[in-house]
C-alpha cells in the first residue's frame, strides 16, 4: 500500500505512519485550496479533501490522505477543529473529524482579525513552530494531547471506514 500525505508537517506525516505502519508513506506539499486559516468545519473539511485528491494525482495506485487544522465557531465561542480525508484508488473519499476544544478569547479575537493560528500560538506560547510540534491542542491541554495524537485519531477513523468499506465489498 502506498500513501501520500498532502503535507510535509511532521505531526501529520507521523500520524499516518503510526496508523499505517505497513504502508509506504510519502508526502508532498499540495494546495489546500482554502484560506491559510480555515474558519469553519466546512472550509477545514474542504481543505482536507482537496489535499487528499491532489495526492491521488501522483499515481493510480496511491491512497491520498489530507489532514487540515482549522477553527470553527458556535455563536461567539471559537473551537479548534481538525479534519481528515482519504481518497482511494477506486475513487472513494472518506472523511472524519476529531477533537475540539474552546480557544481563549484572546486567541479567538486575533483569528477574527485575520491572523493564522500557528503564528498566534508561537507568540502566545513563546515557542517556535508550535504547528509542527505540540500544536494548540498540546498547549491548551497541558501536553496531555499532542497535535500528532489528535491527527492520529482522525487517521484511525479514516482507516476504520476504509477497512469497513473493503470488508463490505
């Protein structure tokens, strides 16, 4: 099985490698075709699907996986969200979403002002490359959940759907 992850982000690639240890996992940087900071479930999901489909263009036997982090609002409350998509050689697309936590108002306001969460988190946490390490989820869960772990959960959901679909054939 060959898998292409639509990102070079080590938390995303690592999550796929963890859940598909038997696969040959590679990555390529592909466009999400959504804004740099997705601001809704719909936009974040679309970004994941777009990345998975772009990966599929590499070879007819490649499984494409797109993972996208974003935020979404319920009323005035801003939540961290994440979506994944898996595009199969047969043309199927599986999608899944994962953990959500409330982001502090000061983060929410900066997002509304047009800044990207990764940039905000580096400044907020006084760290570098938070998006490639623990992520906002790691910061706001006191490192109980890492960004890789959050994406691993989504990849498990994708794999489970794909396996179920294959059993039903």
